[in-house]
C-alpha cells in the first residue's frame, strides 16, 4: 500500500491571525482554533490547511502532508528515503517524514494505532 494523495498543507507563520484571515479571504473556513496561535481551515472537500505560528527568529516552513490509511501496510518504493519513522503526534495521529530526490521533506500522516 502507498499513499492516498494530499491530506493537508502544514504552514508556519509569524502571525496566525493574518494567515488565517488570508485563507478565509480565499474561501477557507476555520474548522478549529487551538487557542495556541494555530488552527485548521478547510475549503470544501479538498485538503485542509493547518497553520501554526512560530517565533520571528525562525524561518516559516511549509510541509505537504500525504495520507497513509494504514501505517502497517505502507510500503514505499525504493526511491523514497525515510527520514523519521511513524511516531505519535500530540494531535492524535502518527507522522513520518520522507525526503524526495531534491531534498524536500514530506510528511506522511496515518491514523493513531488502536
């Protein structure tokens, strides 16, 4: 089994409020605000956007998150470099990181076990 396509885009920002309003101006609706300068927005049935505020001295990053329906059945091809294995997240899923041939990092998100 491989991935089922793009599940989300994870964005870091220096201003959560401005970033959220930017996406809302593009038709995204706020699904939830964590109360900690981050939250999730969605536009229709497409991938969601999760935005998290980072300190000014840190360069904001972007990560595309690919959906893995079953971590145990996941079998990437030989051209996929596994950077970090699946690990529990604080938001109730399991995430792994892979690197593409150009050095970009991609997140793989699977449901929590059990």
